[in-house]
C-alpha cells in the first residue's frame, strides 16, 4: 500500500485549519511515489490482519511538541480518498506521516518512498494589515479630510461646476 498526501493550503498558517487529503494507492512499480515515472494507481481494496481497511490516521510531529493525531474520513463518493483537518499550534517544519495502519517498521525513508511521510512548512500568523486597523486616532484623522471633500462636492454642484 502507498498513499499520496496533500495538505491544503500547501503552506498552512499557525492556528488556521488545514485539510489533509490522502489517496490510497497500489504500486505497479518498484519506484517511489514521487518519481514521475512510477506507476501507482488509486486502490481501495486493502485488508489488514483484522479485515478490510476501515480507518486511516495521520500524525503531525514537530520538535518539542506532542504529536497531533489527524483522523481521516473516507469519502462516500470515492473509497480511495480520505480527508481530515489539522490546526498547527506552532510554525516551522512539521513531519506529517501515516500512523495507522502502522508504518513504523518501515523507517522514515521507506515511509517517504511510499508517500506515507511528507514534510511541510507551517507559517507564522500573518500580522494585522493597515486596513484592518481600528485605531481611533487614525480613523478620526480622516474626518476633517472627508468633511472638506464633501463640502467641495456640495459647493461645486450648487455652482453647477463639473467636478
């Protein structure tokens, strides 16, 4: 079994939900998932020791923080596609890997080859923009300017002078 994992947005922001979409794949090749010449096809008929695959779980990990489980839900219209959501609490480089079914015996490089481990960069929160400012001093500074502009428009219309 191999997977293709996609995080949307590709560079998530701290505190903002990101979507993880996973496609389960069958390998028809000896090459890694990210090799453009590899032949992997969507596949849903997976069985484990306890029967058919009925759940997938990913895990997000960042140095110094507790791992975050990301349960995935199978799409009703396509049994090869699974979706979940995660909110990253810190910026930096995160490893996102499949934790169920267990890939632990494979090791990081084999997990990456099978698409079961990706690295993403989580961005800091964006600073507030000037347009979102609610600073009363800035807002009140515009009042005289707006008043002068309105007075000019009113006077020019009374004098029938085009603006």
